[in-house]
């Protein structure tokens, strides 16, 4: 009887783990698929009369439109600016209103192809959220890169634990249900958002990215982290030891801007511009 009860108890927790993981992953995906409006990719800016070139990389499920405020301020400071779009999937091509949701490896390859056009000149990159992960994946593998600095806004260096996703995934692994749940999730989630699962704290992608180094020699890094991010959970998990990290609330004590609003927040934009060489 005791053995039967234990087995039923294990099956109950296994089912709960599957259910909670699906709901939490859906929550994360829904959070990412907001605030989107893809714009055409601009032509490469001319270097004539420019103080420098800044490339803007949007978040997962973001768009080039999210940079309208920062783009205007950078152009006023006589910098050449390009906001690049990346990471479409067959599903997002049909929607025509979401970008950056392909697997991060694919996104990194597309971003790298854009940046390769700048070889021979120094480029500064400002990336939002998961966009920084794709940029860093590219930097880890680039033989020759024009990138001299990377400023991240709401970085997700160690992913998100929103909705307790990391704990749910850990329970699923311990119960031996992870592979079975993954087999069910992949055909449903990946065609829509191939990178969503990669953002879960402790994912294979994030583990490998950190193992290969969250800092690339020769590139200057500044991370802008907010205590009220809401998507990066916990927010201070984005801090990288021995790195330049600016906490938004240290600059603007009353700031309560969420992850998706950071790219429009005046204090954050001021920090980002000030961090450029």
C-alpha cells in the first residue's frame, strides 16, 4: 500500500510539474510577444560627418520600432545609427508584427552577418534583453569583429525565473519527466518562439554561453540593470562579476520601469548614451 501511495504521489507531482511548466512557459512567451511592431531594416549609415556608428539590437519578440526614442537622441549627437531586425520564423513572417523569436543561435548568425558589413570601422552596439545574448553568442565565435563596446539594457545573462520556470524545470528533471515534456513542448513552442525556452534560467543555451564567457576580450561592456525589470527574475541575477554594471535605481531612485519600458525610459537612455565610448 505504501509503495502504491508513493507511486501515486510521484505521478501526481509529475503531472503538476508538467502542468505548471506549460503554464509558466506560456506566461513567459506571452510576456515576450508584447510591445511588437517590426519596421524595415535601414540601409547602412554613411560614416561621413559621424562621431561613430551605433548598432541597435532589439529584444526577443521586439522590433526596430522600440528604438525610436534612443535613435532620435543618438542622431542628435551626430552618431550614425542602424537598428537591425533579426530572428524571424515562418510563424512570425505570417504575423508580420513580431521579430527576434528564432533560436538564439540563428539570431546570432543573422546579427553577425549585419555586423560583418562594418568591418574596418569601430562599432558600438546597444542591445535590449535577449538581444544581448545573441550578440554575445556571435562575439564568442567571431574571428574578426568590428564591435568595440556592448551596452546592454535589461540583460538576461542568466535568463529568467519568471513564474518559477527554473524550479519547475528542476523538478521535472528530478522526476525524470523533462525529456517527455520537452518532446511535447518543442513542436508547439519552437515554431512560434524558438528562443523562448532558451531564456529559462539554467537552460542548455545559457549554461553553454556562460561557460564560453560572458565577456569577450577587446570589447567594453556596460550592463544596465533595473530592480523592477519584472522579466529578469531575480533582476540582480543579470550582474556579471568584475563587469561595469549600472543599477537604474542608483541613478533614479524612484524608477519603476518594467523590462519592456526600459528602452523608452529617459534615465535609462541617458545611462546608455553616457556609456558609449
